[in-house]
């Protein structure tokens, strides 16, 4: 059973009877201070229903004397408080309530600070992980770019080496682009017959000699290459020029020909000078698949 003086004090302080009863019961009727602690800690709880009163069954004994005795004991124990005592007790309880509220506020503040620290720590850890991942991706991208540049450089070197080897092979095979071909035998001069006195003397037309010739080569895709060669250079020099300047290189073996008059040049023709093949002073050659 709750202490009546403590219960009345709590009710006078403004607590509902049901909450005062609950506080005293929850603290084992140890007094006002434990009950106040409980009420402060549970001030946000919804109102507690009035406790139900359990009436013990009649045991068959005479309870009149017992009831009177308990009433006398209670009256003797519970003396009315004076106004000054009530004021002091109320003031003490209010100070206790304020102290408990302050302690709770400080505890909640510490908890909020700790939660904020944990949140910031977690955010910093996530930022550090994200930064490490970005740095790793950037490093990998830089390594990929360096590797690609190295591969491109090696590929260009291989192409240059192949072109140089092909050029050297052509030079060895055909004796060089600038080698002088064997001059054809001089034509045997036929003694001119003496003109008749009646017919006028006619001078033979002078044949013009060309030192250079302009060659245009039409590729398979319709594009053209143009270059000036010496009249005594071999046709192999023209073929070598086409192989070295064909965009991307020739896709397959090819031959050279003229359309009018139509003539397909053979491997033997490659060793002949352009002048002998009738490609001076200008000519158009067409590339054809073998």
C-alpha cells in the first residue's frame, strides 16, 4: 500500500493520483525522492489508468476491530503538514524535478553529440573510401594511356622498319632506282640517196629528248598518286613509289597497265627505263589486281 503522506504530497505538487500511485508502487514505497525520480523519467508516458482496487474476500473473521485498529494507526502515523512544511516540501520537489530535467537534457545533449561524431566519422570514412577509389581509377586510366602510347609507338616503328626493308629489297632486286639502264644499240645509219636535182632536199624532223616524265597512277579506290621521275629510271621505281605512298599500304599484289594503248607491264618491263616504255613525257598508269 502506498504511503499516504507521500501520495498526498505528490498530489499536492500537481501529479494525478494514478501517476503518483504508480510511482510509489514502482519504487517500492521508498519515499518521495525515488518516486519523483521515476515520475521525471516517465513524464512523457501516457496517463496511467486508475489502479483497480482489489477487495479481499471475507475470511469469515470479525474485521471490525481490525479496521478500527488500522484507522487509528494510520491517523496516528499521518499527521497533517503545516503550510510551511508543505511549501518547503513543494520547493524541494520542484528543485528535484528541475535537477532531474537538467540531468536528462545534459544526457540527451551528450547522446546527440556522440551521434553527430559517429555520423561525421562515418561520412569521413565514406569520403576516404570514395577518394581512394577515384585515385585508383585515375591511376589505372593513366597506366592504360601509357601502355596504349607505347604500343602505338612500337607499331609505328615496326611499320617504318618494314618499309625500310621493302625499299632495300627492291633496291637490291632492281639495282636501285637511279641506276643507268643499258642504252639500246644505235640505229645503223643508211646512206641517204642523192636527191634528184628536180626534188627539193627535206630535212628529217628533230626528235626532242626529255630528261623527266610526269607519271600519274590511279589506285583501286579511284584516288591518284602523281610524281616526276627521270626518263631513264626503271618502271620498278614507279612501283616502289606506289607501294610506299599507298595509304595504308597495298592490300594485295598488283600490276601496272596503260589503257590506251592497252598494255600490261610484266616483271621484265619493271627493269626497263620509262623512256623505252614510251611513258615520256607524261603517262597515266592504272593499278590492277593480279
